[in-house]
């Protein structure tokens, strides 16, 4: 499975302990998508399209209304690097 650079960067952030938080309006539609690093910083490289691709490929998941985290499949797909460059 071929994963783009943007997807790789997001998966690296999630593999290091980050999460993806969604903010929904009263109707349940997504208003805002935030990728938060393990240090609490917002990562600006996440678009709605990238989020949907990762979710469709089952590389990320959410259980019980919690933030999205990387799955075991996502961990196996991410290429190991010393840092996120």
C-alpha cells in the first residue's frame, strides 16, 4: 500500500503518542479536525482529505467517542525514521 508524505507525517505523529480530535456541531457534522502531538502542540499538516483517507484505509480508529489513534495496521504501514523530516 502506497502512503503519501502527508499521510506518513501524520502517522509518525500518531505513532509517537499523538491523537486526532474532531469537533462536531449540533447536527453531528465535523466542524474542525485537530492533530495534537504528544506534547500538546497542534500539528497543522492534517487536512480533511488526509483524515478521510487514513480512516478509510483503517490506519486510524476511534473507540467509545475518544480521539482517533493509530491502529496496529497503521503502525505496520508507517516507515520508521529517526525524526519526522
